[in-house]
C-alpha cells in the first residue's frame, strides 16, 4: 500500500512508521491522519509485525502538532468534529492496538505531536527532543487527548503547568517527569527502540495484547480495570501461547510463541 505522507518499513518483525512531511515539521493534516489510521489498521492485522515504532522524518521534528493552516477558519462544529474524528481514528486507535507501539520522539513533539506520542504505549526520546502542549497560545486547548493523557503520565500538577504555560520541556525534563522512558543520542534512537522491541518479541503476543487492554482499562471511564484484568488473565489459559510458555519453562527450553 502506498501512502503520501508516511513511510513504512518492515524488518525483523518490526514495523517502522515515519511521518513524512519534513517541510512542515511533520504536522498532522487530515491526509496524514488518514494515512496513519490505515497504516496502523493494516499493521495491527499483520501477524508478521510484532512491534511498531513510530517516528518523524528528518532530525528536527517528531511531529510539530496538528496542521494549524488547515483548521484556522473552522467553526465550532468543524472543530468538534476534528477532535472527535482524530481521537477515534488515530489516537484511541493506537492506544488500543494489541501490537505494542513505541514512539521514537526524534525532535519537536508539540500539540498533536506530543498527543500522538502519548497515545503510543510508551516513549523513547532523542536528547534534542522538545515536548509541549502549546495550544492555549493559539486560543485552543489540546484536542487529541492531551488533557487526559498528560496528567495520566506526569501527574495533574505538572500537566496543568505545561498546558497553562504552553511551554516546552527538554528530553531530560520529560524523562524526570515520566513522560519518556529513556533519553538517548539522536543517532542511536531507532536502534535503541529496536533493542526494546527485540526484548518484547521474546514474549507471548497473545498475552501482550491482553496486558495492553488490562492496563488501558484503568484509564477508561465506566471500566473496572481489576475486572478487565481478571477476564483477560482467564482468557490467557485458553491460548496456545500459554501452553507453549509454561511447557517451555518446565522443559527448560526457549518458548516459540505464535500469538494464538
Ligand atoms: N502546522 C502547520 N505548519 C507547521 C506547524 C504546524 N503545527 N509547525 C511547523 N509548521 C511549518 C511552518 O509553518 C513552516 O512552514 P513554511 O516553511 O511553509 O513557513 C515549517 O513548518 C517550518 O517551521 P518553522 O516555524 O519555520 O521552524 P522553526 O524552527 O522556526 O520553529 C517550531 C519550529 C516547532 C518551534 C515552530 O514551527 C512552531 O512553533 N510550530 C507550531 C507548534 C504548535 O503550536 N503546535 C501545536 C498545534 S495545535
């Protein structure tokens, strides 16, 4: 499948998705959101793909936000629709994907760009990365889940300050706040993420998908995370991966998981 605004490479069971609008610092316009939606939908179904790494093209930006030029003349209705559609198609979609998604934050991750990184299951940043939610400087608020996911990751007080000041934080500050799990030199960013992906891929894809669902349930209104965990835990006992994982342990050999 060909995409206009993103690149996809699959190697060693790892898919790298690169947002590719470098002249606009990879800002998310409608086409890019559509491309990303289709790509994640397809990659999520591709059994060959065990981990997805999401990054931005060039050395300057991961994603510098939603495309400001695109929505500058929107009405209340169109603005509401923009946020609703984007959240459903991309941000919530990534968060709920059963395949692990790592954000490789290679530069500016601002507004929708930071929201995109936060929708991924976890984040690794290059040392030049800068992160922030500058929406209030434009007379807006974050609309792709930023008011919800930032407090989940860094706590309410830090999130309030970042949102109200519209300021940027460095990769090291983001690490200290728990927004990113690791900070590495830019040239090593993708390899570092692939190293984590290799460790993930040793484990059961069926179990990982269920673990993602159970962790996410804690943050969903009307869901009881403990109950979700109990059900997902129980379902593991019906999988081939569980039979293989326990048999391999008892037989003192490495497991060979199929994800079923
Ligand atoms: N939407 C649309 N275009 C964007 C963009 C965005 N969010 N972010 C950057 N661009 C475009 C710029 O308009 C510029 O295009 P041009 O060359 O056609 O004029 C190009 O990308 C390069 O950006 P520029 O601002 O010249 O780079 P810089 O190094 O001076 O500044 C930033 C980098 C990230 C600080 C600056 O681009 C910025 O503040 N971007 C907007 C961030 C933002 O508010 N995002 C939240 C949106 S809700």
